[in-house]
C-alpha cells in the first residue's frame, strides 16, 4: 500500500477537523413565551444546547432567531441581515465546533425560507431557501454571511462557518458593546479618581453597588423610560459560601412609543406629540461587584457588561407588556414624610437618582451611618434569586418628576416583604421628597393584604 503524502494527510485532517450537532427549533419542540400586540406574532423558547438557548421571533410574518447565552441576548435580525421578504425558518439549528471539543462552538447555521414574487409560477410567489451563517465568539453572536440556493449549499455553509471567526458581522454588534463597555469603565475611572479628601474617599468606599451602578450609568436618552435594577448575591466558594459580592442587572426600557399609543387611544392622534413615537432600542447591563472589607468595588478584570439591543416587541425585557405602564400599588401605606436628599461631598448640587436611592437605602436599613451594610441573606436565597429590585420612572407629563420603588424580596413568599416609594419633583428645584412604606405580602395564611407584587 502506498503511503499518503503529507499534503493528503493535512487535507484529510482539515476536512474532518470540525463537526456538527443539531437541535430542533420546530414548533412542537418550542414553548410560546409571548404573543405580541394585536396578535402580530409571537416569541418561543426552544431546546437549549450547552450554553445557548434559542428564541424564535415571529413578527410581521418574518422570522428570526435570538440566541441567549449567560443571560445576554444576541438577536440575529434576519430581516436586515439575510432578507426583508416574508420568511419562515427551517426546523433545526446546526452548531459547528472543533472535533471532540463540543464545548467550544465557533458558529451556527440556520435555514431561512423567503417568499419571493415570481410571475412565472401560478401563485405569483416562489420559495427561496437561504442558509444564514452566524459566528460565535466571546463578545458577540452575529450573522457573518448568507449562502443562497445552489449545489452543495450545506457544504459551502459549513466551510463559511468554520472560518466565521475571521469574518465581520453583517450588522455590527461588538462595536456597540465595546463602546458601552468603555463608557462604563471611563465613568468608573472618573468616579474612582474624584476623591480628593478623606471624606470623599470614605463616601466612595462605602456607597455600595446600587449607588455605584446609578452613578456609572447615566440617565437614558429616551423621552419616557423605566429603569429596573436587580440585585443578586454572589457567594464566595473560598469562604464557605458566604456573601462574596453582588451582581447588579440593569434594564433601561424605552416607554416612549407605549405612552404614545396609549395617549392616541385616549385623546386622538392630532393631540399627541409625534416625537413620542420613539423606537430607540432598550439597553441591558450586568455589572459584577466584589466585597473588599466594606466597599463594593467593580470587578474590572472580569467585568461582564452586556449591551443588548432589542426589537420593538422585545423592548420591555422581563416586563409583561410595555403598554402596562406603572400603576399605583395598593397596600397598607405608612404616613408620607418629607425628607431632604443628600449629596456626595464632591458635588455642588444633588445628583437626583443616587440621592433618591440613598434615602430609600436608609429607610430599608441597607445604609447605616452612610455605610452600605450587607444584610443577612434570607434562608434559601442564592445567586439566581432576586434580592432587591428598584424601579425608577420619569414622569414627563407631570412636571418632570421622578418616582422610585424599592422592594426587598425574599426566597419564600410567605414571609413579609416591604416596599418603599419616593417621589422627587424636579420642577420645584428643591431636594424634598415624599417617602412612604407598605407591607405587601402577609405572613403565612394572612390573605388580608395585597399580594400582587409577591414573587
């Protein structure tokens, strides 16, 4: 038998260097999670594969895929990157990875079927089936190329997938994410360098992760918005599962178009400001903090910051509906009191949101003597369970005021939970606010109090 030449061995090894796994995105294997307004489509979550969970978006008779990885969403936007015609998806996703290394995926392939006008067929339309190739790397998952119908279409798609990491996104994602990351780090550096006195240093050291996050992330550019901050505990394996840090997840949600539609229904389109029809994308950030003595410091080395751009129908993140604007919450509210908002030692005037937050932290017992205090972790709480939730809203139609709600959440809904609320009227240009508190969840079998906010 003749020996194979070195070149042939190289070619054979290259041919079989990568392999595929297939997962289903067929209707029968996916679960509907949301039906869009006016029944104009729906979203479905499908079979997970390793770190990836595909979500199928069917909107306006066009279908696309959003890949979720470690809580970050990566929309593929097939209508923009592959084709704008009415479309449907194939029944499976093909994941590509190096042979014997199924944990290290570098691309995936999905079939997108388009309905294209053709006067030569009786129906007037014909189906054109393309293969969309998306690369997977540390920072992004995005479409890098499209293989049109042709001989060996699948083979060509795999060849493109196996070199996808060297290709650019058809619609850039990583630049947006990198820009957001650099903005946060720049703000963090400016904040860290602002201490000129011992008093200022003590303030920075003791402010805690929630105020730190609010100072890093500026006010949204949307005309009408909602900001949701969620605090999770991070446990330390080194110190026997004790509290080792915090994870703060922030959603800055554009409510402009939701308010626009709501006002049109009430007052008619002629009486509504057209600039409220704002379709800027929502944003989502994840910031990790560590505990070092008392301060909560941003972990820049392992910073997990995501900048997620959502389609309009996804813009509410975890909210059930954008059109469901914040309503007054019932409960046994305490007597409102007027308080003075404090400012940081280096500030010449009150920074509205951090100041409101500090007032609520004091009321909730998380800030004592101007020092962030790590609370005792409720029994059953873990890194996946929400500990504190804060909702901030602007009220553009009410004199430019802001409201902030604070909720302490516990792992067992049978235990009482406290909600605090604060309102700041910016139009009066003073630092006065009303503060109220209420218990929204009764203990045990007590059903006499509202439970609509319970989790």
